[in-house]
C-alpha cells in the first residue's frame, strides 16, 4: 500500500505503489525495480538526464552567492546577453530585453500582468485548448478543460476555481499532418470572432503545442494583425516550443510577424533547474524606460538557473541541436504517417520537430474532464509502450498521446519510440473494435 505523505497533483488515493524513479542518464530513466525506460515524453529535459555540462554548471553555481533580483549581479546580466545573442541571433531589429523568472507559469503571469499595466485594460484572450500554467493570470488563461487547476472528482464531476480575469477564447490552429475521414475539424478563426475577443483586451497569448494544436503561419499572422489593430499586446508562449524543440529556435519564427513578448520556461535551464524568462520587444522595452516595475523575487534568476541556462545554450549551439530537431521531425513525421495508415483507432497526427500528438478516436476533448478512475484508451497504449521500454505521455486525456523525447536522441532511439507506439496502438484498435460491436 502507498503510505507516502506526499499529496500528488494527480489521483490521490491509496493503492499499489509503483516502481520509484531512482536515476537517469541521457535519454533513459532508471527505476527501483531494475527497469530502464527510454524517456519519450519530457519537454523539461531537452538534454536528457545528468548531462555532464548541466551537472558541472549546477555544481559551479553553488559557489556563488544567492543574489536577489534587487542586487546587481554580473552573471545574470551575462546570461541575458547570451540568451539574446544565441537564441535570438538575427532578431536584432525587434528583440529588446530579458526578465528571468522561476517557471513558465510564473513568467506567463508576469507577461500578462505587465500587459494589463501597460494598456490599462483587464481582458485577456487565449486560444481554445490552451494551457499556460497554474499561477495567477496564467491559470486564468488556461482553458484546456482538464487542466484548470481544480478537482476532478472520481465519483463524477469537477470543481473548478473561479477566474479573476475577463478571459475570452478564440479558435486555435490545427497543425495536423494526417486525419482520418471521421476526424473532427477544428473551429474556424473568423475575423468577427477575433475582433470581438480583442476589443478592449490587454493581451492575446498563444502557445504552439497544447491540446495537440500546433503552429500555423497563417494563424499567427491573423492573430498578430488583429492584435495590432485592437491595440492589444501579443504574447508568444514558447514554454514548450522554445529553444529548439520545434525544429527552429522558436516556433513564431516561421512567419514574418514578431510578438511583443516571448515567454520561456521548461527547457531554458536544460532541465537542471527551474527556469523561466520573458523576452520583451524593443517597443515594449521603450514603454518601461521611465517606470519602476514592482515585482521583485528572492529566487528569480537564482545562480543554479543562471549557470544551467548558459551551459544549456552553449550545448544546443555547439551540438547543432536545433538543426537536429528539424531533421528528427522529418523522421517522426514519416514514421507516424505510416503508423496512422495501419491503425483505425488513430484520428489525427499533429506536430513538428520533436513534439508530436497522436489523437485517438473516442471521447471528444471538449467533454473530457478526467473525472473517472477507469483506465482510458490512451493509458492502455502508453502501458504497452512502457512494457516495450518506452515512456509515452498521455497529458491526462482519454484519447491523446504525446511524444517529446530529449533533443539528444539518436535515430535508432526514434525508431524504437515509433515501434513502441505502433505496438501500443494495436490495443487501441482492439478497444475501438469492441466499443462499436
């Protein structure tokens, strides 16, 4: 029985205790039962686990003082310069400055709060199926049904905390590379709906992966133009896609428009420390010229984060991991297309670079609240993949799987991931066949 005193974010109930995670190296995780699992679902660890450069950086950081944001510290300034010089190379015309944070959730809240202060408006706009975090305004704009920060009651039903902001929702992008004939089409983003949502709004925030909805250049241009016309600030949430995962340094770079703010989190410090950052355009920075921005933090831009971030940026640059993610994305696309063609349970394949979503036929995401203890079809697929030595994510959705390995995986490991997914989907095919009898 599980007697741990830890209160979990997921299901809190007494039951058999699973094997504990005890270590990891490279793209692999080690468990207390002796198993070694290929980690194919970890957006927070772009360099895998225990990367030598990350270990060295964190050890070195312990020799530095804990400098709060209110204190001048040369290492922090150098990290901001390095982030701009490496990750935003060629973006000199618009990139202005950097504010570091503790996490993606926190920096999204910071960016949204700043937008409200700069515009004097309260309204915030997010796309459907969005997840931007669970802190302050970032929770308010999290509209993905099962990630609202509330309680999914295992007896059925949910309890959702109230929002503090006026949040409007617009249709999201698609980004699918394959759909079956029965696939549910995404809602269209009409000019009227976009104008109505942005009128009087402080900001629109758009991410590029959540809910299996991926980047589309036309979508970005549509939103960017409408935001400018409405006087709203456009925030690109690159917490997942930033720093190479999408096959470019940032997903927004696939179109001509440039955001007013870019937020980063998970991968910034290479998985070695919690991290976040808000990057402001030159225009935004100019608005801050004669103001005091009153939101100091004791541990924001902590030495462990700063050293890890600098080491991570250097590894990504020196090892060509952005380019590697682009090439690996082609391999994933080809493999997933072949898999989709032979599995009737697959409804949709979408993704880019090293982040992919496989949606299965079954419960519509709009109706899924994770309020049952029954094993879902996506869980069954993940269980089979795990038995083959590969960890695949489910995002707590009944019919969604996502694949996001470290950027360091080899071609052989990518093929192993695809084989495990392929094998797992036979379980989904069987469940579908039984459901339609």
